[in-house]
């Protein structure tokens, strides 16, 4: 169902034609989020292609006993922000990187004597795209072997494994939700050439090419009214992260993916038509990270089977992936949110009760549509118990 239709159906339920589209959008999206959190619905299952990086090393880092600040011998080719560091046989996490990318801050103070030590940074995590609620399965694709499913561990089980072991990943654990620090300023721009006409908004994010981690959007840059020009974007001055650029359509204010670059200083020339923009930015503030063991020693391709949260609806033609038979439950939930917002407590409580009953009925129907469990995984690893859903909605 498209958002425009959902708004009207909710208005009819509320018997109030005066409620604004903006408020209806809030009610509908809040109910969709609650519904998405209630169960791992099969119609929210998606596949994502990810890749790992190998270890990388900075040969001479200077440590001071009792200090969290470490001076590197030079700027790194990839940010160590949030990564695991090994120095003098100690395993520690990097909490931050200074803007020059030549100093890092550790999560805890350095306990050993002052000195210069060889440092190895491990790329032991990968970040799922924003909006992922949970991971069902990871499958690794290695050029020398058939695809292998990775064994899922709890975070506690992962902590007991040797953190500096490198090799071909065999296990994973959902580890944390986090986001990179966001740019404080918008990108700058200049014009020349041909291509774009109209008023556009641009944003940038910081991006870690090694993990796929990304920050929230920067403040928006709004252009003047352009007339058949190419826009050259320049990111801000932070030196350790890669950069992603986002752009609105002509006259719009919604950010869509435009470009990514591993260099923190490279400019980007934009003359792309609105029809060729990428996906719209999700509102989810954090990403789900998974930790891999052993730590990848090379580039591996990984397919993640994951459950997403229902995407926020903004445009009239946006839709939710709910089966049609479940739309009344969603609308009843949105009605509960609306009645609560207008302090109609008794009616809101009744609508919420109906909403929860509808969710329970949906769960029961989806469970009944499943077939018997089967075992996936070889004898060399702990078997994974998987349930295959045959719902056709």
C-alpha cells in the first residue's frame, strides 16, 4: 500500500480530515517500527553483499605509560577508528583518531613502559547497512572453496577466543550498534561545465571502507539556482575517513546516495540526473556490527542474510512490505499512536490492545506456515539450526 492511500485510510479511521500529512506519517511510521520490532517477519528478510579487509600495520608508534594518546609514525592508509590494535602483545581498542590521522586515542591507558612499539591494526568487524535489525546467517565466498556458512556465536563466546588470531573467518557474533562521528560542516562546492539545472542540497558522511561503518549526515549544503552546470564537491578536512556524498533531487530536500571515495580529500564532480541517484538515506541512527573470527587475513566476500526494520515512508508513492492481509493491523497500530497523541486515552488503550492482538495473530499464522527445521553446516563446525519459511505473501 502506498503512503498516500495509507494516510487516507487512517484519516477515515480517525474520522478527522483536518489532521496533517506530516502527523499521519509519524503515526504510520511509528506503528510500522513497532510491528517490525515484534518479530523476525519473513517479508523483512534481505541479502547484503559485504567484503572484508586484511590486517594493516604501522611500524613505529610511540606510547607513554598512563596515557591514552599514541603517536603514529605517519598517517595510515585506512582509519583505525574503533578497530582492534595489537602492540607489545597487548590487545586494545582504538577509541578515536585525531583529525591529522597521526595520533590515536585508546579506550584505556597504556600500562607498559614508555617506548616505541610495532603496531598491528586488525579489521575484525564489518558493519551491516543502516536499518538492519538482526543477522540470520553469514555465508563466506572464497575463490578456493565452495561457499561456507559461518557459525554464529554469542558475544560472550566470542570474547573467549584469541583476538589476535588471523586467517579465514569461521565464526561471527553480532557485537555492537554504533555510528561514526558525523561531519560538523557541509561540503563546499564550485561550478563549471554543464549538467545540472535547479536548486540542490548536498550532504556528506564519514565512511570506513574497511568495515562499511558510516556516520550520520552532515549539515546540508544548499546551492544557488543552477543553470546547466557541473557541481564540484570538496569534503571537509578530516584526514582518516573516506567520504560519501548525498544529493537531493532538483528542488527537493531528501538525501539520495551520490558517490563514495576512499580518499578523504578528493573532490567529486556531479552532473548526474535525478533518475540516476542511488538509494534514499535511512533514518536509523546506528549500524549493527558483527565481529569475525579468525580476524580476516585477506579480502573475503560475505553475503549477509538479515532482517531489516520497516523503512520510513516519506513520499506519497512509498510502500511498506507488509502483506495486504496484515495492513489492517498496521493501521490499527497507527490509530493507537494517533489517539495517544491527542490524549484520548481510553480509545488509545483499546486500539493498542487490538494492535497487539493483531500482531499475535500474525505471528501464529507465520509460525504455522513454516516447515520442519533442518540442519545446516558441516561436521567440522557446530551445526546451525535453520528454519525455512515458505510463506508466499
